[in-house]
C-alpha cells in the first residue's frame, strides 16, 4: 500500500475560490485553505482563531442606521464617533476591556439616511465633514468633553469658474446685485458666495447672498473688511464669480492635501474639485485679495475632463498626490514642477480600475479601494516597473467571498496589516496582507448570534488608534456595531475586537467569546453584573481555573456562578472552522484523483492553544472505525487526544507543541482533506499540519 507524507506550514494564501480546486500545482494552493470561518492569517502565515468581541455600549431602539468615524485630535486622546439620526455619541478609545458610556452626546443635522454618505478629513484637533445635502461642518475638540460641531464659515468662496460670457453681466448698487442677460438666482442661493471686480480700484469684492428678490436680483452682504464695501457701486461688469455651494448643492467629499482643504463633487459639478488657499483652509480666494494677481498659494478649481460625465466617488492623498476616483477610473492630481498651484496642477487618469462609492483606506503610499462592481478590493500602488500608480486585484483568489458586495472598509496594522470589509448583507470578510511572502490571505467572519435564529448583521465598522501595549506608539482597534434579533426585537451593540494573544500574556490567554466582558473583580465573588445586553442568553464562562461551562444570564443582567471567581471571560460562544484543500489531486509525486485514499495519521504543531476537534470533512466508506464522539450524529470530527506528557488529563488550556491525532486503518474516501474546529473559550494557533496518507489500488 503506497503512502505519502504531506506538510503544510503556511496558510498565508487564505481561503481560495473553488475555481482553483484543480490547481494544486500553484503556490497559492499549497498555502491556502478551502474554507476558514472566524480565523485570521498571522504575520508568519499561521492560522489563528480570531479573538472575541468585547461589549462597549447598547444603542437605543431607534438607532437602526449608524456610522462609525475615528477622531484622534491629540496625541493622548482618541475617540470613536457613533453617528445616528441627528445624534453623535463620542466614545473614548483606550486599552480598557470595560463597557463604557459615551464621553459626550450632541445633536447633528444629519438624519439616519444621511450618515452613511458622510465623508470626513482630519487636520489637528478639527474634523471636517461633508454631505451632499448639507453645508460642510467642522467638529472641533478643546480637551475633556469640549466638542463643538458648527457649519463651516468660509473666509471667501469656494467659487465656480470665472465668467467668460461677456453678455452675462452683474451690476452692483450698494447691497443689491442685478444680473443682465441671464437670471442665475433662486431662493436656495441664500448663503451663496459672490465675487465681482471693480475696474476703478482694480480689486475684487466678495460677499454672501442674504436675500433673493427675483431670479435676476439679490441682496448681498459684502465683506466688511474690504475698504469701500459699505458703499459699493459698480457699473455692469462681466468679471464675476458665483459660489460653488448652495442649498442642495454641497460637496460630497473632503480631503487634505499639500496643506490645502479640498472639496469635490457637487450636484451641479460632479467631476469638479476645489482646493483652498495654501495653509488657509477656509479661504478659497482664486486670486490675491484686493487684486487680480494669482499667486502660487491661491485657491484652485478644476474639473476632470473625462470622456463621460462621472461623479467623483472619493478623494485620497497618497504617493505625493491627490487621488480622485470615478466609476471609470482613478485620477492623479499633482504638480508638474513640485509646487502645487492653479498654473502647475495636472490631472492624469491612471492605469487603474474605476471605483465604487465606498471610502478607501490609505496605507503608506498605497490606497486600498472597492472597484466599480463593488465586489473586488483593489490595491493602488507603484508596481516597481512604472513611475506611476496602477491597480491590482487583491481579491482574485477569493472572489466568491465578496459576491454580495462590499460597502465599507477598515484597516488595522498590528499585528500585521489587516483589512476588514463589511458586506452588503452585514457579513464581514478579512484580508491579511502582511507577511514575508506577501501572500494575500482572505478569511470569513461570523459573529456569535446567541439564541437568535438570524445571523448577526454588522451595521458599521471602523478602526481607531489607541496607546500600544508597550506604552510606546499606537496600534489600531477594530470597532463594530452589531445587530442581533432577540425576544422579538433588534438589539444593537457597540463592540470592539479583543486583543490577540501576545508573548507576555502568560496568566490570561485571551478572550475568545463574542459580545462579552472580561471581569476583573477586586475580590472573588459568585455573582457578576454588567450583562444586561445578554439578559436571558446562555453564555460561556472561563476563569483562571479553566472552562466553567455554560450559564444563563438573569433578566437583571446578573450571572450566578457555583464558586467564587475573580478573573472571568464571559460571552457568546462561536465556532472557528478550517478545511484544507484536497491534499492529493494527481500531480507529480501524488496519488491519482481516481485512487481511494485514507488519512490515517495527522499531526498538528500549535502555539498557546486549547482543545479542538479534527476530521476529514468528507463522508467515508469501507471499514472506518472512528472514536466515540460527543455528538454521534457528526461522524466527520473526532476530539484531539491529550498531547504528551499530559496523558490522562484534560487537554491543556494553553498548550504549545505537537499533537498527534491517532486513527486506525480503514475509512477510505476519494478525497484527502483535513478539517479542524473549536467552539470553546480558548485560543487556537495552528503553525503547521502534517498528514500521512495511504493510497489504495
């Protein structure tokens, strides 16, 4: 009977599309898996059970549509903004495992339907926010609970392009402006900027429309800082600008680039962008104030001259340029001579796939974004062969995971670079990019539903920086808003992803339960509170003594234990599962696809792991004799025996080393896959899997 040994020491390629099932000759197949649920790929290619989530806050019943935005106004303060219907709740981002109430709550102008379309850009202690149906706002932070949200009051502008039609003239008489040859005004123009040129003084006057008399006449409040504005009187002039923003015509996107505040995409000018005066973010004067001269620092107005009219879907600063994406492609806005100005700016369409209206994430000089179909993640970076940026499909090998569409992205960078994608129906998939071989490992996530008959839906996700565990620098924490159906109502909670295992966690090997809490009581006790969000749920509990089993949380949010405990991990159990690719598909040195095979010896090399089950994941035939199972109906899995030198005791909760799964001869099948799973309260970190296979005649 021929036999073969197989060793897989990396899972860095992650989940592979079923269309690669016939390509065992590829490196991706050798380092990939057929399925992975609730696991992530480590920075060295190992497969790791994802950490559980920690409960932060329960939302009110009317907060059905929410948005998460990060805000890091100072080196020592980081916040997560939870935006819902005309409300913003601010949460502190820290290393604490405890639930927390909002630091402050304040009103906003955005409805529940608006929050998903908000865009934001931060400069110091100010966050600029845009929505196409609302004036741009800025959120300031003055320390403590000092948050202030106010509409932006521009020093001047922004404007559309200078009038070039000599038949369209404006006449100024005091505060009144009258148009001749055209009728450009409407009631929605109140608050819109106006700029006119005075031939006599050779200077510009700017103001804000304060009233509309007719389509041809408006009242303007002129800038009082300009000499002569109170008695301004101008003969008909063709040199004028009208403001770019007015009621129902506000910018959809905002960014910061080259020390300028940038807006883009209004209803009237979906392909246009506006850049402020350099180092003067609220000033969009196109010339030097009081004269005609255009300086290098003057504001910039531009339009992407594409073959078709496509609105700008997002802005992102990367690789010394500002990137503007439309459905037809990605444009690079840059200076031809190094100093960005209205005379030097250039817009060039890159060799890149068009984008969906999903906010991208910038990682160093690269940008990760969702392509125009909404189903692929693209990486925009230099390819090493070209002096310009080009896009690469990062989801090609796992394209089946994102078929329902990707609607939000978030990135964490420690440990490794990890991209989290929220799907249209509320699911989450994860891409691990960091590794010595630069493999792209996709995995699927499914958060524990508890007693709910429906799966958990993730309504929002975002990553926020916080102090690093070492106390030096920062790392990122993933925040989520999860929705569960319980007792006839939707329950929505703000949760964070717990930390993965580290080398310095000797006494407490992680939290691996969802919607949970880590309780550190001052003295041992038999009752634990703070579980109102899990009232009536069956939860798993782990203490320093090990797995205590399952308990029901009382309606009062209290949990009673049979013995006094001090350190506890409590939450909803979830299953982590992996299925390797078929190990033998008829390539050189392997068994033919037509041969019957039998997996009879499996060895795992694990790090800091608890008990888990192993199986083939395939129905067997012949004289298979399997060990007794806790669930006799499930004949595909068997418990991993206690590794040496722990024979005769329970599987260790924090084991590092090799374990062998012993099986007797028999159990033939046409496939030779290996699966493993765990639903317990412990970590599972698989560094490698060794399999011995027998082939039939």
